[in-house]
C-alpha cells in the first residue's frame, strides 16, 4: 500500500500542570515551624533541621516514600525447610527511610544527648522527616517512647538504652548485646480490647527472679521486627509491664510467633501484625499490678508523636495544595488568585499552623517537665487534648487539600491519597478519640494542678482578642459549674480546650492576620462547617503568603 500522508495532530502537549514539588528544603519556608522551634528552645538545631529538610524534599527520598508503600512488607513465617523464622521482609526503600530517621536521632536523641530543647528539636525533625513518609515513624516513635519506661529498671537501661538510642541502624536480627543499634515496639492491644487494657488475658508466670514466661496473643503489634517490645500481661499480682526481647541472650529466638500482617487502610509500609507468645521469656519492669501506670509514660510520648505525625501530614498536604494552586490556571487566572481558592488555602494554612504551634509547645512541656512541676502538670492535660484535636482535624484537612488539586489530587502519584489514608490512624491508636477525651476529664478532676497550669497558660493571651476572652470566660464558668466534666460532653470540652490553647499560642506568637482569623472562625463562630469559609474580612493573602511551602 502506498504511504498515506496522514494529518499530523499533536495529542500530547502538556500544559498547565504544576511542576513536581521536589528538590527543596521542607523546613526552609515553614515559618510557623522555624519560629516555633526558636521560641520553644531549640534554635540551636536549625542547621540540623535544614539538613534533614533538604533530605525530606529530595526527589530520592520522595521516591523511597512511594516505594515503601507500593511494595509493602511481606511476612515469612517459615524458612524453606519448615522451621519457624517469623521474619518480615521490607523493600530497600523502607530501610533507607529508617536509616535516615535513626542517623538523625529521631528515635532517641533527647535521651542520649540531653540538653534544653532536645525534645522540641526532635519533634521538629520528626515533623519534617515524616512529610516524606509516615509509616516508618511508628517504630521510630515507639523506640523513642520506650526509653523512659526502660529507665524504671536501671539495670536494663544500663544494658539496652545505649543500643536503643545509638545512631546506628541495624535491622539484622541478633542478640541485643551484640548490636550497635536496635528498635523497640509495644504490644498491649488484644482481640477483646485495646482501650480497656484490664481485659488483657496474656498470662505471665514467674520463671526465674524477674524473668517471666508470657503466654497469650496480641492483636496489634506494629513493628514486629523490633529487637524488643514492651508488653502488658497478667502476672499473679495483676497487669504488669514486661520487656520482651526478640532474641534471647544465647542467640535463640524467643517464642514470639508472627501470625499474620494486617491489611490496612493506610500506614501500609509499616508491618502491623498479630502475634502469639508461647511461654516467651520477658523481664518485669515495675511492680506486679502496676502495668498501666508503668507503660503510661511510653503512651504519653507516643501521643506527642501522634500530634507531630498529624501536624506533619497537614503541613505536607497544605504544601502540595498551595504549590498546585500557584501553578495551575483556571478561568483565566492562577488558582491561588481566585478569591474562593484563597479562602480554602488560608483556612488550611490556619489549621496547619495551629497544629504546628501546639506540637512545639507540647514538646517544650515534655522537655521542661522533668524539672518544672508546672510544665509537667500542663503536659498531663495538654498532650491529651492536643492528641485528640490535632489528630481529629487531619483527615478533613487532607481531604480538602486533595480537592485543591482537583482530579490530580485523587491520583496516587500526587501523594495526597497516601496522606489522606494515613490521617485517621493517629486518632485511633494510642487512645482513640473518646478515650483521650475521657482521659482529659480524669486529669481535670484528679489533678487540679494540671487544670491550673492549663488556665495559667491561657491567661497569658487574654485581653488581646474579644472572641478568645469570651470563650475563655465561658470555659471557666463551665469548669466551675462542673458542666465541662460531664462524661457525655467530653468531646465538647476537649475540643474547646484545644481550640483555646491553639488560639492562645497564635495570639501570642503569630502575626495578627493569622491570630485574628483563627479566633474569629474557631472561637467566634464566624465560620462554616467546611474549610474555605473564613470571613471575607480576614486577610487571606497574608495568611497564605506566610505559609508558602517553597
Ligand atoms: C495500624 C495500627 C497499629 C497498631 N499498633 C499497635 C501496637 O503496636 N501495639 C498495640 O498495643 N496496639 C496497637 N494498635 C491498637 C490500637 O492501639 C487500638 O486499636 C486502640 O487502642 C483501640 O483499641 P480497640 O481497637 O480494641 O478498640 P476498643 O477499645 O474496642 O474501642 C472502640 C471504640 O470505642 C471507644 N471507647 C472505648 N471505651 C470507651 C468509653 N468508655 N466510652 C466511650 N467510648 C469508648 C474508643 O474510643 C473506640 O473509638 C494499633 C492499631 C492500628 C490501627
């Protein structure tokens, strides 16, 4: 056949698409983060933060984040000969993410290199690095949180703290004494209940001295490849906390069977598992019957990291939305210049900044709590309300940020679907929403010093914003009348308290457009039920410009 002169139509011009948001320092333009870390005592770590920020914004690390989720962990229960091995295989990108996290001290620097502001610096780093991938933050967080519990057994801490806080990432399975770096997980939840831990049925029988044999199951055990776990089990004297190594000192495997991995909504890079303990040997930490009281210190630190993780997800979601809006045109103008899109972005920016400011204030309370009773008392209520509220806001925030990218936002390559799937878990684990809210009520009732410390913090912002002053007075009345302590109203109470705390931080430390819009919308009721409903009087441009990502 003769060649046909076909008409040449170009079908694949790519126009009006945003360039990838890569090759930037994630921390560089995060003004709320930088101001906050200076304010809360970690200005000394700015260079370290920017070095990690460069890494988090690099195309290479962004690629690791995608791969670690595209190729989730695989459980190998047995070897080819039928021997039980209970190993989890991870994609190499998971190990790269873990390695960066460990070498930057996210799992333990405040313990191994203590100094004023160490927990603030670590929270800022965790927030920056989690923007690239959240799943691997789980074992990093649990290792960080395990150390204060381990210190309750100084003999164990002397042996294992150096290896748990060292900057060496060694995923290979060996006895703890032979390792340069190790990780610690946590296993409390059982099939019949995770909130009410008194229902735990795992038995602990005395074996030798402080060594017990544990038999039972754990329904959720994230990071089952950890070198050790903090576990709750029923000893003769009641629910007790134990340190459960995965490899015994003689090099044999402890009797921990990984039954299966969970098929989860998000957090897919992280191997959350079900495990069985078959007379597994463990060392007691704390007295028999004091299990919850012993492990609660770990939970306080993991709750702080839930706030960090959610604030991090919000910042990354906002960054993606703002970046897109700055490059995408519709109806003859850039999206960012469309008044309604600017309202949406400003509202998302406010939520993100309030979460970041609260995170850094909470980290300072952890930092100072060891020496300052007021800060310790403040932390007791502020972490519970921060965990409740920031984690609750993240899913709605991610959904709205996704919509800013239109259809592109719904596609995996944009990262928004992963951010969106990731958000609910921070509200579910480490005390689900209701449990956190009830915990706050308990703290208010039992620890007047915590209530006073919280109110004293708020008082520092009074007199500057009428909405804030009115909301604070109303809360004070309800606390005095006991209305705020009604169990069925716990969510109302915690939400008001969290918003007031966030508002107080913004009034004291953020520019007027940010603080004014936050107070008018969140406290004054000049707002709708969805994001993007700020008052037309708000200085939307100033709010969005302050939050530009790159
Ligand atoms: C991805 C993932 C990883 C996890 N990893 C771990 C891990 O490594 N180690 C570990 O120990 N656990 C882990 N968990 C478990 C998690 O901590 C629990 O799921 C959580 O504590 C809730 O327990 P539960 O699932 O048994 O729900 P339940 O305790 O049955 O609670 C169900 C709902 O009831 C609410 N509720 C409970 N009590 C009350 C009350 N008195 N009043 C009102 N409402 C109430 C809760 O807030 C919750 O919304 C993980 C969970 C997930 C999803």
